[in-house]
């Protein structure tokens, strides 16, 4: 009986191959997608904090010192118009990030962030985040993907609200 020679498994060249996640116990979905090495580099800069319902994470037009990765809390992003009317722009939970201005190049935001569901989060100082982003590594790519997903969802909600509120005829009426 002839035996075929054993072969070592070939390394995958698949561009969809993902690094092994840091650890399944990481409670923020974005951070859990990082490799162990990438997450390990962030750990010294991640500070666990607890939020109560109604806490203000940040105010509009104020300098931002931290980015937040909710773990068990849910944060509402609220926009206030000049005449005082408010509208919720979106919610951020355990799969998201709060404080996108820090990695999108801004120093302040036009909205405020309020805690809707009490719970925990991990926060990172702006300076540590900027240092990590200069590496142009996986964290930057995850944050940009999260921002795109949030913007797409917000656009869909606006389009849906307009479709419900205004007919095409009313929108184009003079």
C-alpha cells in the first residue's frame, strides 16, 4: 500500500482572511475584531468607566479628550438646532464607537452624546488614539468602517423619514 506524502497546510493568500480575534471576552465589537497583538498594544490606554442613564459623554462644540468604546452602555447622539429643537442622530452600543471627530480630523462635534442605557465603556485618551492611528493599522480601518456604517444608517433613516413625511409631489412643488 502506497501512502501519499504528507503536506503542510498551505498559507492562505485569501484577502478575506482575518487575524485571530483578540479574545471573545472583549465586550466591544470593534475592539474584539483586532488581533491579540493589536488589542494588546491598546490595553494600557483603555480605561474602563461606568455611565449612569442621562450622563453627558460630551457636549457639542467642546474640545474632545477621549474616544469611547461602549461595552454595556448605549449612547444617543443628539443634534440641537439654533432654535433649540433636538433630534437624535443615532445610537451607539457595544459594536460601535463614540467620538468619531477624534479620528476624522475634528477637535469638536456639532452634537452631544447622552447615555440612554446605563453601563460600561472603555475610553482612550485622544493622544493615545492619534499615536495608534499614525500606524495606519487595523484600528484605523475598523474605525473608518464603523463611521461608514453609521453614516449609511443615518442616511437611510433620513431618507425613510422624508419618504414618510413628504410625497415626491410635495418635495418638488414650487
